[in-house]
C-alpha cells in the first residue's frame, strides 16, 4: 500500500481540481467494483453489490491549495487559500500548478512575523513580467503544495496525507472485502476542504442507510501539543464528535463492536475543532446515521503531514470488517 | 428604463414585492408561465422539449433596515437587514414602509459626543431615524415596528456611460436576466428571481430544489474596488472591463467547463471579460450548487462600485456585455452541454 500512497499523495488535487486523483483512483479500483460513475460535483462513486442496505463510505480526494487572484507587472502572483491554510506554514515552501509550473511563496516585509497574512504573500514563479507569467499561469488557476513522499519506516510523511491516506485505505478495503454485507457505495468526494460540498450532494443522490467518512484526525502526542487522547501507531480511531457532527451513537457502537470482535486495535476520538464529510452526510434528507473512522495524523494542513503505517493497515482491516458486518441500528 | 425602475423599487430581503411586480410587468409579453413559491421567489418558465434544463438566478432583494422600536420622542430605532456597514448610515435620507414615509438617519450632535466617540464609527444601535414626528403616537400613525427601510436614492446617469443608483447588487443581475428572458430558446429555461440572498442565500436553494436544473447561471452585481488607496491585487473587478466570471468564492467553486465555454464565447465575439479576483463573500451559486445531488453552476457579474451602500456606480457597457455573453452561452448550449 505504500507505493499506492506515494502515488496518491504526490498527485495534484486541490479542492475543485480533483481530476488527476479521480483518474488515478478510477484505474486502481475498476476491477474490484461493479459500477462506477462521476456526478455533477466530480465525486467518483463506485458501487460493489452485496446486500439489501446501502452503506456509503466517503474519503475526500481534494487537498488544500492556493488560487491565483492577481498577477502584477513584475509577474508576481497574489493568491488566496483554498481550504484552511496558515500563512506561516507556507514560508519556505513551494507550490505546483496543474501544468507543472513551480512557484515559491514569498512575503512582503512585515515588522513582526505574527503580522504575516495571506494578503501580504505572493508566489514567485521565476519570471520578470506579467506577460511571461501569463504564459504559464492564469487568474483562477489553483496550485497544490509541492512536497514529496518520504518513508521513515513505520511513519510516512508527505503533503496531502489529508485525505489521500483515507482514499488508499478505502481502495485497499474494496480490494480485500470478500463478502460485502451491503451494497457498498465507495465515494471519493470533492471539495471537502472548502465545506464538505461533494459529500453533501453525493449523500443526497445515494440516500444510504448508513454513512461512514474516513478522514485524518489530530493527535495529542507531540511535545506540548494539544490535549487529545489520540496517538500515532495506536490504531485508527472511531470518532465520537468533531465540529461538524456528533457521530450517531449506534454507528459508533457498531464500529467499536466490529473492531473488538475482530481484535483490531482502535482509539476513541474526540476532536475539538475540524469537520468531516460525515457531518454533511448525517444532515442529508431526513437524516442519515453517520460515523467516522480516522487515521491519526500529525502536522495536519502543512506540507509535512505524518501518519503511521500500522494505523493504515489496521484501518484497512477495520473498514473491511465493517463492510462484511450487517448494521442493525 | 428597466434598470432605473428596478433600482428605485423598494425591496429589502423578505419584502421583494415591488421588484416582483416591476419584473412581471416588464416581461408580460415574453413570459407566459410564472411560478411563485413559498419564500417569494418568482420563476419565469420557458418550457421546451429538448436540450438541457437551465436555471438562471438573480436576487431581487437589497440590503436595508427594519424598524425595531419607536421611542417617546417619535424617533425610530432599527436593525440592519443584510450586510450594511455602519459607516455608510449616518445622515442618509431613507424611505420607510409601503407608504414610503421619508426619514433621515440621525445621530447625536458632534458637540455632545464624548472625545472618544468622535474618533469612532457610530454604531447603528446609537443611530435613529427621524421622520419629523414629535411623539410616539404621531410616529405610530405614520410607521410601525417591523417596517422596512431603504435608502432614498434616485437613479441617474453621469460621466461617460455610467449610472448611479441604489441596489445594483443585484438589480443589475435582475436586469440582465429580464433581457435574457425576452428571447426564445429551444431548451427549457427557468429564470429565477430569488429572495433573501443578502441574509443568507435563502431563496435560491429552494428555487433550485423545485426546478432541479441540469445547470445554473447566477447573475450578480458584484463588488469593484478599483479606487485610490486600494492595491491592484485587491480590486476584485475593474469597472468597464466587462462581465466578471467567478472561479471561486466563499460559497462555491464554479464549473470549469462552463467557465471555459464563457471564455471561448467572449473571445470569439470580442466581448471583454474579467475574472472576479476576490474569494470572500458568497452567492446564490453556493446554495444552487449544493442542491439535491449537485448542480453545476457559474456566476457572471456586472462590476459595481460601492455596493451595500446608499449609492453604487456601474458602467452600462458592462451590463450590456454581460447580457450579450449570457445570451451567447444559452445559444451555444441549446444543442446540449456536457458539464
């Protein structure tokens, strides 16, 4: 799965520009699902038949990025963020556009670094004039953070672990599941980072009996970090709540039960801030029972998001068993 | 002139009746079927058998005020309806309620203000509306709590092809949509004049839910800040540079293929165009895009300076180019369009 993760995280796919990721995932899963289509918002919906009930899984394909809003006479690009991104996390980083153009983040002189804001920053694509810049980049083009995948042993680090590792886990589960207890709707969603937008319309179209999002979550295991009882390497989490939802208690118990019956290590997750696709799924139509399995991840929404490979392997196991276990409410 | 009538119509969010009447009258020879929904959206229906179902949307409502209480001196206190900046309120003439009772927004005189008050923006809660009444009873005979208030701005032309007036956001979009609806198309076209955009994109979502179009085009009067002291990267749009196409705002990422088609048509037909270069602020497009199982959407805007204030300024050629571009887009997709 490491090789798949490397390809997924290094693919280009800021919110609204998920085409490359979708193509990659489509070719990866086509032999393991019964049908596959793309909806009006670009969600990739793969169906694997197996039962009476419909279960929807959502892993989002999009990553955070930046969008060009202005090109000045010297060819510097002004930009705005696509999804939640701190200006400080961009210092020293590079970005890459869909056509391969590489840029460096720079910033205006500020009296104190805490005064740094996105509107004081720009992207330098190594040109001298507006005309030269326009030959490479247009207003409205998006760029992703440029950073390669590194395998540190148990730990893996890259940009876009959020949420490509969840895409990888869902892909692997689709490959490994033997006797699905449901009609599985594996949805690789779009525009999560700008407001859970893909999952909302996908859930409306599918109208599942049960929805489970797979996303990354924060951890409390770094020096003087946040207080949170989630650590890398202690297994995937079963979420209790985040800012977007209180997971349906029956779904949470069901997920915990599957983990316990199959001896899969997991952690309970209470996330103070942050949302997931499950928040949108839960409030669709007249309400859909929803839960979340998360992969613990350090340094979320930076160029170097870190996960533990063992959590991913256990995540695949848990997800596969969920697919094979009927949900009785 | 339709834009003048629309600009001067009284229509804050939730009270769009006058705007609706102006539009129905303007389109009576061109639209045979109208739909009205529970929120007050007015939807022009042009049925056809073939081609994609298109919804166009422009919001009828404007930012305004609402009377919250009448004090013993006959002065009116108010709340804001929509995003009005407190700084644009003081000393402005206004009209109140259906009867358009004239009033003036007043404040404590400067010599009565404490030194620190003189350096601060006067908050709208400290402002009041004076309608010339001298007692609560007299004021109550003229207006009532809950009455809406709009700025008493008359429409006018100035400079070279420029116009000024209130509420170009989004009566400019309503004007474009009305002009577009005066033509016939071979595909089903639904023209939705929506309500309550300024207080949370409320009308557009339910309209889209009912219409369930294959694709949607939102027409807006959008912000334009190409003025002194603003840096070029903060302009958002430039007046006179043609329709502004949105790639992304706070509520939506627009459909890439629809954007590409608009650009192709503009370039082939020598229509100037620009991108909206600010990401903040939402639009009806956000709600439409998120309706049911998802609706592809684009936003085309007429640049307007000083929106959300008593008077905005706009270039007529921008309005005309926007109308022309939207019509061309509709013609180009009559035979079908894969989004």
